[in-house]
C-alpha cells in the first residue's frame, strides 16, 4: 500500500490573505465519514504580501505552526497505515465524537431521535466524557447495566444500546479504535411485543353501549 504524503498548500482569499491547508495524496479516509478526502483546513491564515513587521512575524509563526501540524498528520497517517491508531485519536472523546455522528444522522425522524436519546444516556453515564483509549468490553458492559437498571422499557434499552454499538463500529472503521470491540459483548435482545385486538363480540357490545359523546363512539 502506498503511504499518503501530506503537503502544505495555500489558497488565495479576499483582502490580501491566504489560507493554509493540508493536501493528502493519495487521498485518506475522512475521520468521520470514512470517505476519501484530499484536503484539511486547520483554520490558519497568512498575508499574501506582508506590509509590516508584525504581518511578516505573523506569517513566520503561522507557517511554523502549520508545518508542525503537517508533520503530525504525516506521522498519524503512517501509524494508521501500519495498523496503529494515532495517539491524538485514542485521546479524543468518544462522547463528543458520538454527538457529531448523531447530529449528522440521516434517515427517518424516529431514527435520528433514537440516536439523540442514546447520546443523552451516554452523556448521563459518562458526564466528563471518555477517551477512545479507555473504551473496552468492561466499559461497554457497565453502560449496558446502566440501561438495564434505568427503568426504561426493555425495547428502549435495546434500541439505545444498539446505537451505542453502531457508534463503536463506526469509530473502528474511522480509525479511532484499534479493534472492533462489539464482538466482545452481547447486545440487548428485543422482546416480542403483543398487540391486543377487539373481538367481534366486544365490538358489538361497544356498538350497543350508550355514550354521551357520539363522535368518540364513532371514532372507536
């Protein structure tokens, strides 16, 4: 596999400024979406033609900072392509990362709401957050026990824990976890729900029952 190289580039902006950005070639997987990406903008700007000593010093210091970021990204890429998770990702907060995933979730409103509710329970269980390096089987099982003792309906527990597991799988694919730990602990199985139906005899009894609100009886 060819190791991606990281180059420092500039792009002209208005008012005589330039933005500094990183150019990856070949492209690398985006840390959040997993899709190939060529660019990263760290939010650093320089003057295209510095006019004062202050502007020249600003350019010097900003370029030096950008070069340190470029060098670190190169080390991160080499570590990832060697099967290692970069330290910066291991130290990142899983809860903040999960929140970004929940925020950008597409699909039905009920699915997005389920992700947001799962996030609320993660934040309640880990109020100070938890770095990826500390996420393991024991932590996952502790969160499962929290859900099982939360008073939530059983299938709600199952749905929220499933979102947590999905987040862990996505984090592994995005290069934040060295292993897919979801195979080390069980999901919370869904319980079959029973729906009761009105029998013909009950329906006939309802039809014969007097009601002070005809529209309510008609609705039934």
